[in-house]
């Protein structure tokens, strides 16, 4: 069963935050503590997430007191699929298809089609589109 972990969900969320920062200041690095605090997660957990993103070459890192993380390319160049795969690995909903005599080709074709649908969807959504959607959602937040 395909299930996106909290690491995958926060990976996409942190990348969205960094993309919003890049809109106003493309050269700005966001400190880890600021990323963690803005989403109410521990700095240690945020560090695990950004380390996976960095390992997959999705972020630039600047060490030191004025350091932090930033996107290494434009938000329109990232896809949700690329980010989720960095966090989760393969997005195959079934895992490896079994090579078993009772497996019929109709069943295999179903799972391959399902996998293609998932990958087509996540690869068709850019980080820039997610940022735009989140801005629309932000306009519905009321504080009393």
C-alpha cells in the first residue's frame, strides 16, 4: 500500500516554505531552527528531512551563523514527485510485482497502470504550483 510518511509530507512542506522565501529573496538562506519552528517540529527531525533533500541535491546549504538552506533552482523546476521520491524512494503502490504462476497479466497491467497514474500526477505538479495553491489557502485563514 502506498503511504506517504510524515517525512515525505514535511519534506514537501519545507520545500514549499523555502520556495516562498525564494520568491521574495532568492539568495536568502533559511536557518534550520526557523524551518522547524514554523512547522512546529523539532530541529532534529527537520535536520533529518533537509539532509535527505540535500543528499538528493534539491537544496543548497550554507554553514555557519548566517547559514541555512535554500532551493538550488527555481520552484517551477521541481516536481512533487521528485521531492517525494527523495524522501520515500520509489512511489510504486504495490512494491515489486510478483513473478508467480497464479498472477495473471490483467492483474499486473492494473498495478502498472495504477503506478503510472500516481507517477504522472506527482510529476505533473510543480513546487511553484504548490506554493500558489498554498497562498490561496492562506487567504482563508481568519485570526480572532
